[in-house]
């Protein structure tokens, strides 16, 4: 503190705040705020920052962490200049308040950028705010050094080290500050890497960002524990135990994590690919360190351990080409014109806008069926993630309409029953002989069962 603490000389503080020089300090504060706003606004426009998730700039000029940082720096400069002529009074409160605002804004923005959809971020933000304002009050009133001295007297011995409440609090604050810096750097790197990435590049960059975040957080924890006075040699025993656990009890878990990084590194499967695994077909929506999420066109999601994607056969329908070939089958009467039918079927496949024009649909005579000629209509699509049932329905309806318009018969199952007449039934023989020979009986399912 620059002078006598507030609680020891309340009258002196109140007398200082009614001096005319306080108006000059408040004017200097207003000038600092205007300069900070102008500097942040100009820098925001020069850099073209429009991302509301930006830690420094935020959605508006006053929303980011850069404005209170610049204001705090200008406030320190103004206090130093004023102290050359007369003692300060207002800046004894202004500087702690601005420092608390910087801590609160930095903590809130970093947590929002690192964990954008986590429900537990809000309680941590409130805790940081309460802690920052409490520290500011203790600082202004002059109680902070006394509270720290009292906390330093509460000690206990842990092994060869002597710890105090003050040491634990300072270590926790140091750990929090280091973790915030690590999360800040990792969030900035992740935003930079994922800004314009798609497909396999998105998967690889996501893996790199996750690995960098884990490394930075780990280094931050090590530095925080060192600052708190914790002997890091004790971690060697823990590391050996973890290694033994991974070697025996966590083999599958370790295999899944390693397989996840292998998939992301070699890019054999990427976010957005359409794959088929164990008769489950769908689109990859997430590739995490331990598992991969595959979403089917029907809306079902399958959580597949990454080890299965490495050790089993997986059909990637869009590894090198996102186009997928599909087909539908139709039968026509034997009396139909084959060339005309093939042309009509190929044209009907173009009824859906999802069918690609290059390569164009094709119709082939695939088989001589028991009831008619079987044609296979093949076509290519580029969006299999949108499903195939509706597409086949549209094409089949167009085929049916085209065949009916040209009076091309679609045959139904037919069966011919021959009745052998012997001498035991002369009346039946005569009736059969009198029937026209060129009109065989057509029977449905009932005729089949009678036969």
C-alpha cells in the first residue's frame, strides 16, 4: 500500500476523497477509458475481428478481455504521472477494482472459449468473481497482508515438507492461473487450426488441437505443483503404478486411445465419411480419442470403440470418392421393346435431382425372369447420408409412370396347370378336349396350391 491502510485512518481517507485533486483523478480515469476504448476499437477494425468467441475482443469492444487490460495499463500510467505532483486518493481504489475486472474477465472468457457448452463453467465463473472482489476489498482496506500473515502461521508437517494454509492458497491460485494460461493458448491454437478445415483435414487438426491442449494442461499442472512446493519425485511412483495398470487392466482402453490417434493421423476414416461396419451403415459424425460415433440415415447412432475400426473390416463408401452407386430392379413383359424400355428407365432415373448427371444413369437387361425381362437401373448419388428409401421411391414412381404412359406391361406371376386325362374320367376328358387349346389356365396362388 502507498500510505496508511483505510481501517487505520478512515478520517484521512475521507478527507483525501473530498480534495479537488480527486476530480483530476476521475478526469484522468475517464480519459484512460476513452483512450482504451479507441485503441481496442481501432485494433478490432484493423484486424477484422468479428468472432464473438474471441477472448481478447469478444462480441463487442467492452466484452473482451483486452479493454480492461488496456485500461489497467493506462490507469497505472496515469497514477504514476499524478504521483509526481500530489498524492493520489481515487486511484488507490481504482487500480484494485480494475485488477479484479481483468481477472474476472480473463477467467470467464478463457473458460467460455475452452468449454463452450459445459454447464459447470458458470459456477466456476461466479467463484472467480467472488474471490477477485474479496481480494480487492482486502487489498483496499489493508487487511490482505495481515490475513496472509495469519494464514502463514497455520502449518502442518507432511513428510519432510512443512505446509501452511497460505502456501496451499498461493499454490491453488498459481495452479489456476497457469491452467487459465494453458487453456487460453490451447483455445487460440484450436480456433486457428479449425477455422477453415473440413473432412479429413478437420479430423487431423482436431486431433492435433486435443493433443496440444492435453500437453499444455499437463505442463501447467507440473509447473503449478512445483510453485506450490510439492515434491515431484513422488510422481515417479504414481507413474509406475499407472504404467502397470495400463499394461494389465487397461489394455482395451489404451488400445482404443492409440487406435483413435492412428485413425486421425492416417485419415483412413474422416468426419463425414459414410462407412459400413457389422451390417450397420451410416455417416461418421465424431471421432474422439476412445470411440467413434456413426449415425445412420434412420437417426440411430452407434458408438464404436476405435479398436474395432482398426482390427475389423470396415467399408468406407466415400474414402476417395464421395459418390455412391445405387440400383433398382424392374420386370417387363417378354413382348416389350428392349431398347425402348432401357431408354425409358434411364430417363426415369433422372426424375430425382439427387441423381448425378455425370456419370449418367444406365439401364441393363440383367436377367430372363420366370415372368418377364428383368432390367437393373443403376445411378450415382453424392449424398448417401440423406438416405436411400425416399430416393428409390421417387425413381420407382417415375419408372411406373413412364411404363404406363407407353403401355408397357409389368407382368405378374403366372402358372400353367396341365391336366392329364385318362380312361377313368371320360366326361372330364371330353370337357378338356372341347376347351380351346390356345388358352391355358392362369391361376394365382390358389392354382399353385391346387397343383
